[in-house]
C-alpha cells in the first residue's frame, strides 16, 4: 500500500474511511487529502501518533465539521417533526369542524351549543400547546386532542371549561328534594355551603326517596318516588328547566349513575316488594333497555362507574358488586354488613370507598379487586337523600334529617358540616 499522493514513498500513518477500501496517507499529505471533498466523510484513524501540527489541526477541523453536520441533521429532524404536527393539526381542524357541525344536529338533552363553543376553545388552546411542546409531550397532547371526539370523556364544569370526566362527575352543587313537597334545595359547595331553593315547577310533591344522579353540565337525573311512582325527569340546575321522561317501571328507592351518555338504574321498591330490576336509559335515543337483574333484591343502591364497569351495593346487600357493562353481568367483590340504610360510594385517582351509614368505611384499590376495613364512618344510620357528589377530592352527601356530611378521601374520615 502506498500514499495516495503520486510518487510519495513516505511511511503510511493514516487510513481514511471515506471510500472502501480506505485511502491511505502519510503524515505529509493527510491534510491535503481531507481538503479534497466534504469533510463530513473524513474521520481518519491514525496508524501512529503524528507530531505534525498541520495534521492535528486538520483532524480537529474535521471533527468540528462532523459535529456541525450532526447538529444540522438533528435540527432538520425536529423541523420535520414540527411540520408533521402542523399537518396533523390542520387535518384535526377539519375533522373537529365536521364534528362540531354534527353535534348541532343532535338532540339537545344538555346544552350542545355550549359544548361546541367550549370544544372550539379547547381545540385552539391545545394546538398552541402542541406547536411549542417537546416531541414526547406533543404526542400526548395530540392524543388528548383526539380524545375530544368521544364526548363521554368530557363534561363542562361551572366555569364553562371543558374538563375530562373524572371517576365521579365533579359538581360544586348538591341538590335534594324537601320531603313530600315540590321544593328543590341546592347547596353551593364553593360558597360556604350556602343553600337556596331552585325555581322549578314540579307537577307533584317529591320525597326523599326520589333517586338522583349528576349528569354533565350540572344537570340532575331523577326517577321514582315513594312508594310506587314511575316518574322520571331531568333537571337543568343552570336554567331551572325540567324535562319529563317516560319511565319503564316504578323506580322508587332505586339507585342510579350516569356513564357514557346513559343512566343506569338498579333495584327499587314497587310499593309491595323490593325488586332487583336493572335498566339503562339512552339520552340521545330517549329509550330504555332492560339489563340483567341484580344478584339480589335491593333498595337504596349506590354506585360509581369507570372503564365500562359499575361498582354498586344496596341496603339489603351484604356484598359489594361489580357490574360489567359489556358482558351485562355481575361479580361479587367483597362482603360487608347487610341492612345498613344506605352506602356512600366514591372514588379518587388512588382508591375507591364504600361508606356505610352508621357503619364502617371500606377501602378498595383502583382495580376494585382488593378491599379492607379502615374504620368507623362516624355518621348517623339513616336514609340518604340526593346523590353523592365529588368536589376537590371530597365526597358530599346528606341524610333525610337534612344533616349534610363531607368525606375527605385524603384524610379518610367523615364530618358533619351543617343542616340544610
């Protein structure tokens, strides 16, 4: 092997891998070789340590150029990623516009126009965040943006902000019926628990046995009465408007929960006997569906929902059950006391809780497959009224005595707040 320079007989000291096979060079001619083409291709391996300053300078220049080229390549990759994000956002804008238009044509059970406006604002904010985010964060934001197509994952809070649906629907308003009257009382959890009467016209007196559950937009689904009423309606506590619904059966003293555009109703009392009936009400279609019955007849059923499953338990139940929405079936989870007037069921991002009125507090993990008793509830043993609501990691509930309680899921204890 000879030096690449014609007629050079000097000792070889470098092998430059810019070609295959490598270009060999002596100490005198390596610098000249490296200037003949793009330096980014030249990363010569020294065969010996050269004392030649010119050669050392050429190697340093070559290394700097290689690093510079690598930086430019990375910058181009980031710019290409940003362009892809922008293209995806443009497609998302078109898709969301079509989505917004389709919502306007749906049944207006809750304020669809308000949802469209909030979605539009959410979309603009999300796009702005994506454009300045790091690649990994941008991908997560993009996933959230596409989640917006599933309205069951979102609801509008009291400030008009579009919010992801938590394990329980949060509401800073707690609503009950005054027993045997047409009066509806609303307690503001965000204003020193002040209580006011809603100006809503009811055709007949309601009782503390009317089943209620929160639905998105601060509306309330109500059904049944005591002992044998088949009425059902939705109250919009923002506008004081009531929408009447035909119920399939006498649903008094039952339990209900909103999940994924539907309300699920379990158990109840017909006036003659307890029942284990279960129903699903579809909001958009305004229709009812019979579900597989509860494993046992029960009244005062409490429940929460997530991941297409409903955690529930009733007065006559000595069990905590899980209802699988997809399979339309029930699974026993844990043994508890029977005969307790009612249970309060709530959940945060860490644990689920079943609180017996006048009994014990049971804590479950996120998967609901492990339960333990953590202490006494410290509440009265009486009939619960209204529906349990979640607000700032605390659950709120009331008894027919109008005593209003708070369960702090961080401190894991109940305390009485006031009489409402």
